[in-house]
């Protein structure tokens, strides 16, 4: 693949890949590593991809596999199947909705159980169909949907908790003596 | 279809994407028309989904990430393991599986790691310029950062490395243990990388007075142990390139 194509690819996908990497790894430096490694792998193996319409899925799949490989390397990571039935999402108060920002969303995503974090992030990035998410995560589409369903419910709880925590931090700084 | 089932279908419905079960979706949509409470829930659900999606995609990007990706080095460098080391890893994985099987009567299983594993993994982090968590030329500031991150921070630099200016640091993980990485500018774009870990957690060999040298592709590494800390210095080049930064701390 030509140098110019690589540049276009970086231009188009580095931001969503970084955001996906950040939600997985929780650390900016690790997310940067994942993105860098993904493009290195592309530079080395991208020519093997025959269907160029699959580049986006290929890049996300590669990043996710690298993350899993690193994680398994670091500590034994057991993927368990414990798919729950649909859980009715928690109602979120309007005050919570108003105070949601990018940092709070990332913090809330980090609180999610490992198996829900990746599909929920991909769902909210709105760049992938359910089939593509299933392909990236290498799980059946039904599993993806039940994980997103459960993960969305968990995310709402996490958003409420995180927003409350952030509000307490603000009170502590402004008030100087509030308990937190 | 009860409300619970309708919630389940509607919360995952994306208008732009064909439903997996169109019949059940249509049934859920009819239920929305007939049930104001369900309709109100779905409206709030979609609004919140839109807010979360918008906030997620507005996550700030590191200022230099794009330029680093577009710089020639990362696209040309290939960070993959050799087929030999893949075979070794495959063999190691088999040993791990056997170990887990036997652990029921042999106590908790500890994965054996070698100095070569540690060296290879640490060098793999720096084959492309590492992403640093804190960039600073102030060593004291870097140590404070590492201390706050509960990573090894009470380390002593080799005498000759003290003359060089640090550029930053980050915390890495090796087999569940924190490893501090501090990078030093050694001329031009070149960096020397010092990895510090608790000596009990990584299999470093050598002592402060007699470091052990080993090549890792085009990198030369020196490892030693001093006051309970394990050190690994990595620079591009030969043994002489590494030796010039050493000397008793």
C-alpha cells in the first residue's frame, strides 16, 4: 500500500481507534501504544487484506486483539460466558444528563465489566454495525447484542455514580471543607 | 410481548440497520404507539444514547498522536515476534496449561519468566518512540509522578547517565508488576531507556558493579541489581554504546 494511502488511513481512523483503545486500556499512553501498534501491523500485513472495504473492521479487530494479547500476557484473563437477560436501564436524572461530559463517559466506561466495555464503546462510537462489532470482538452477534444491552444498563449506573463523585469533588474544591 | 421484551428490542434498535427480527421489532413499535409510558422511556433512552455517543466522540486526542503516526518510523517499524520466539511462547503456553492442571496438588502455580522474556518485552515497548505519561526534564518531578503511581521511584541513576537530561517517564506492567520507564535524551533524536522494577518481581541478573549485557535485535541492554531494585538500560547500538552510560551510581 502506498505511503499516501497510509496517511489517509491514519487521518480517517486514528481518532476512533484511540477512543476505542482508551476505553479498553484506561490509560492514554497505553491507548497511544495500541493505535501505534495497529498501524505498524497494518504497514506490515495490510497488503494481505484482499477486501479493502474491510479496512475499518480490520483495524479495530487488530487493536482489540493486541489489547487482549497484552492483557493476557500481563495477567491471566478469563473470558467467561455469563450472559444475563435484559436488564431494564436505570432512570437517569436530568441533572445527571446535563453534567455528562467526555471525561465522565470515559470514566464510566472504565467502570464497566471487561466483557461489556468493548461492545458498548463500539456501539456508542456509531461507526460499526452489530455484525461488524461481532466480527471485531469475534463473538456471535446474539452475544454482542446481549452484552450491549446489559452493558448499557451498567453504563447508566456507572454514569450516575461517576457524576455524583465528580460533583462531590467540585463541592470539596469550592467549599474547601466538604466531606468527600 | 411484554414491556420487558419491548425494552430489550427498542434499546438496541438502530433505524439505519436492519433488525435481526423485523417481526418482533414491528410488534415492539406497535406497543410504543399504544403505551405512552413506554414511548416516553424510549424517547429518553434515545436522547441519552445520543448524548453519550456525542460525548464519547468528543474525547480529546493527544496533541502529538497524529504526527507521531505519520512520522516515518512507526509505519516502518515492525513490532512482531520472530517465529522462533513464537514457538518458544507456544511451548511456554503449553507448560502454563500443564502447570494449571497440576496446581491442584502442587499449590498456587507461578509462571516462570526468564530474563530474556523481560528483556524482549521491555525492548518491544521502545522499538517505536514510547508514549510517555509525563514529559519533563526534571528528574525529581518524574520520580514524584512515579511515586504517586505506586511505581518504583526510589532509584539511583548510573553515574554516567546522570549527565543526560530526562525527557519523560511512564509506568509499564510486567507480569502484574509495575516497571518504571525513564527516557533520556542522548543526542539528536536518540534516547536511552532505563527500566526500574522491584528486584523480586523481575528476573534481572548482574550487580551494580558487573552489569550483564545482551543484544535484543539492534538494541543493547545492560541489566543489574542494586539495593533491591532491578535495572535494565536499553540503547541502540553495541555494547560500547551501552557501557558509556554506566558507572557506579
